[in-house]
C-alpha cells in the first residue's frame, strides 16, 4: 500500500511583506507569511532583504520554493501553513 504523496509547490507569486501565494499540484492555492514560519538567521538571514526575498522560485526537482543561496522550505510545512 502506497502512502499518500505529499503535495509539491508548482507556482509562487510574491505578495506584500514576506507573504507568498503558492499553488500546489493537488490543487490547493493559498497565501503564506514566511516570516511566521522561519527565523531570518543562518541560511535564511539574507531573506530579510525584501529584494532578495522576491527572487524566490520553484525548484521542480525538490517540489518547493527556494532561493539562490540554497535556502528552501519544506513543501509539507508550506502546505500546512496556507492562510
């Protein structure tokens, strides 16, 4: 018996502040406030810069959002945190 596949992020749009609108491959669409999910320290520290934060993209290989510095956020956490 196969476990349910976790939903992958397939689209991202940058909103105001540290909010993103995400689309998942299971049809879910919603907004998240990244500042409530992660501390802006370590690999996430550069995300405090809004211009850099806005460079977010979807990495199809890992099914989630990421930044060029290697930061990414678990798609499961994102899916569970939709507003």
